[in-house]
């Protein structure tokens, strides 16, 4: 069961030496941090490594968090920096994610669904598939905006950008996501015919 | 604002001014193109809100906490020494020194000072056993040698690491 204490209270307890309080903080934010890491790496093992690294880094510098922003905003800025460093190290060409080859690879990924059984595929499945096909930056902004309870200003703070830049990027990301979603649904409809 | 879609997204996000909001509200009510686009975007917005988050492995929290424990264990001794211990040691030495000074002053024959003509005075030094003194001196020298070796080792290590960097 997760703690009902606020993030600030859990941080205070952690700083006082209560490691169980930090475990509660991890449990509270792990899904979102892991999802953000997945947006960058698209490989579960790598994403888990990044997410763990982020929580350890956050623990190490918890004393320097003065509560000027939300803990989640501060944590997501660590995720962004760690993921970017990871990608740089791995020399992943993020631009190539839009290539047709990659698209084919993503489409051929094992999904756990029967490909011929369209009934099993909900619209949310296609939505997640479309997010996987976005550029990491676009997918991150969309995820932070819709699932991270972050305002444009907070996203800008976490990503080290101007709020207006994030606004424009969010608009473009939504357009791309819409296009990819429509393309995937059309492709599926053609297969059924 | 560039196009209908951008205007409507700003309206849906609530990121435009109250005046702009009123204008857009009127446009949606009066313009068919705006109304249809607005409905389309509302459906999309609802769908985007339903994006599912990924689930990490069951042992994720445990692994993080293990990582933290492992890291804490690796913290060098120098960083783990409590400042209170250092203050305690310093206090011990200060108290010992004060006690020794007190002993010395207590053994001084101050009555000689009051004599106006005869200025001689006698300081009674604590008696020290010769055998015990030799052991104490040997121990002191041994401690000094160990301390000198430790400091030399530290100095050489620092030099070596600076050369590597």
C-alpha cells in the first residue's frame, strides 16, 4: 500500500534517515519515470536501468531539493538529463526513429496480441503504438502533459526550455501523434479488408 | 496564432487570455468549421488523456533501494566520520591539557612569592619513574613513526592520483 503522506513529507522523513519513506516515493513515481525512460530508449531493460539510476541520483541530491518546484518536476528533469546522457553514450540516432525501416520494426514488435484478432486491439493500443513511433522529445512532452500533471511552465523547467517552445512542440507533437494514429488505424482497416 | 487547430488547442488547454477565450467561444458557436474541428480535438484530447503508463518490473523499488544501500556502503570512511566524534576527541585533549596545567600550578609553592626580600621559590615537579618514562618515550616514538608513515602514504597516494588525472 502506498503512503498517504505528501511528497514533501516523505522527503523530510527521508532526509531524517527514514529510508522506507524514500521507498514510498519511488513506488509513487516509478511508473511515470519508467514510462518517460521508455519514451527515450524503447527497450525495457535500458529504461529500467535509466529509471533506477534517476531514483538513486535523486536520493543522492535530495538535500539540494528546496521545494521551489514540485518534486515530480525536479525528478523529471533528472530523467530527461539521464536519458539524454544514456542516448548520447549509446550513440542512438534519434532522428532515424521516423524512418520507414524503424516503423516496420515497431510494427513487427511482439505485442502480446493476436495480429489477426482485431477485436483484441483497443484504440488505446493503437494510441500507444503511435506514441512509440514519435520522436523521443515529442513522446516525452505528450506524456508529461497528459500523464505527469505538469503545466507547460513545469515541463519547460524540467526540459530546460522556454514555456513558449514547449507550447509549440506540444502542438506539433499532437499533430504528429494524430497523423500516426490515423495512419495506423487506416493500415489496420486495410488489413481487415 | 496560426491556424484553427492551434487556436482551438490553446482554448482546450486554457493557455490563452480571457479575451481570446471569449472570441474563440463565439467562433465555435457561430462558425461550423470551428465547431467541427473543436469536437474532433475534444475527442482526441480525451483519448490522449487515456494514454497508459508502462509498468516496471515487480522488483523495481527493491532494486533502487538496494542500489542506494550499496552506494551508502561505498562511502569513504572520511565522509562517514561524524563531526561530533571529532569535537569529542578535541574536547578530550583540551580537558586533559587543562587538567595537566592545573596539576602543575597546584604543585607550585606560591608562598615564596609573598616574601619581599627572598625571591627564591620552589616548584615541585611531579616525580617520574625512570622505567615508566622509557616505556612512554618508546611508545611516543613508535606512535610518531606510524603517524609519519601514514602521512607519507597519504601524500604519495595523492601525488599518484594527481599524476593519473
